[in-house]
C-alpha cells in the first residue's frame, strides 16, 4: 500500500451534496479516513478544513450558510449515534427513537438562524450571523464553540424541516433569539414581525417567553405589551376579513352590551342585534390569571345566553388557520336565530 492507495472501499470523491461535504470524524472513519489522516488534510494548503471540533468541510474556501447549519447540527450528534447497538432490553425502542430523530438526533436550529430560515426580515442573513444557535436536550454535555452556540432545554418542541434541516417553531425561535438580545427596539421588531407577519400568535410567543423566564426583563415586558396590542389588532382584522370575504351580514363592531337601566354585560367584538348573535375573540395569554379570565368569560357568556344572545368564541389561531370553518360556525348561529325565542332587549353602546 502506498500514498495513492484508496483509503476505503467507500471513497469520498462521489459525495457532492452538502451533507457529504460536511462530515464528522466518525463518518470519515466509516469511510476509512483516520483522525490523523483527516488532520493532515486540514493543514494549511490542504484540501479540507475543520469547521468545528470533530466536524470537517471536505473542500477549501469559506463555508456556505447551508454548510455552517449542517456543521452546527453535526457538532451536537452523539458519538455513538448510528453505531451498532448491542442487543438487549430496550434495544428496539432505542433504535426507533434514533431513526425518528433523524441524522442530527433531537437537535434543531433555533434563535436568529431559525428565524432567518423562517424568512424573517428583522434578523441578519445567515452568513452575517456570528453564531448559529442549536437547541439540544439539557442532558447533553456540550459547550459553545466557534460559531455553534448551544441552547439547552428540558423539553424540545417538534421541529419543522426547512431547507433540509430541523428548525424550531417560530415562537420558540423568537424566545431563544430574544434571550440573546438587550436592545429594546430589536426585540420589538422581532415580536411585531412574528405576529404581524402571520408567523404565529401573540399568545404562543408570550408562552415561550414565560417558559424562558424572560418576562422579568424590562425591555422585554414593554415589547410584550405592544405585542399583545398588535395581536388583538391582527385578530380583529382577520375577523373583519372573515365577515367580508364570506359575505356574512355586517355586524356592529366592538360594542358594549347592557340591560336598560341595568348593569353592563360586557364587551363583544361583533354583534348582530337582529339575530342576537355575538362573536368574541378569545385572546387570553399566559401572563393573565388563566382561571380568573376563563371564569369571567364563562360568566359573561352564561349571562348573555340566559338573555337569549348566542355567543360564538373564536381564537386568533382559528381565525388565521381556518377562517372558512369559523365563518360556517358564525353563519350557522345566525341562521339558527330564527328557531330561538326572542332575546331580551339590550342597549348597545359603541366603544
């Protein structure tokens, strides 16, 4: 054997896609390339380079954004992943978990890099990011190194596959990105784009910020207050669109209901007085006392229905994801009004 003898019956020259341009030391060993041989090829003037500890780019020149993403994920892969498992109790279960996790295990891209993949305009492009955040289970013993920044969590969300890599959902990625930020205006821009751009609901973002214990930071709290106002405005806009696009009768918008000379019954987002049907957007958030808010809403609904008013509850998520279904619910309530007893006389006041 001499220096021209192939290193392995599985040569590397046939590999062209990004997953094979970026490989771990273990993957290279599977192709017959030892650790010293890989290190030799990464010397100055050599054909390869080491992007992260144990992760190699099998070419020269700057790494592309896609190569950096794959490298950051491969850095988190346990060294035993993909190796034969000795038969024993639970072997099948362990193999199934690994297969379901994909080539990177449970890790996924999060933070600003994930938002760039979700096409946010308020974050820099991938190549301009100094770090790529990778979300991993808290039990993994990994340290931040190079451009790979490790973010640990007790529980991981279900990732989305974007450009071939697992990516955290928008709400989780926003929270992980904000965890690295101190500038209030940048935080506001991220939150506004998440909701105004239709990527997710305000309540989902607040839930993730609460989980990450970021609501104790003054600049985050101020931005969240703006976000909640944005979220309700967006939901109201979708309700207006629902009525118009599905040709429902025009309601009275944003009104207070009360009995003549009696107490206020509460605010509703839309009201059809001739049908005695009201629509209320349920925009509760984790910041609020869930039980108290739900009890107040239930009491209001119960009181209105005793007076003959049918109350339809819709959520911002349903307005975004299934407007046609929500329009059918409202239409059914309007049509069913003819079969109900006449409602009590109510005073309707604009807000």
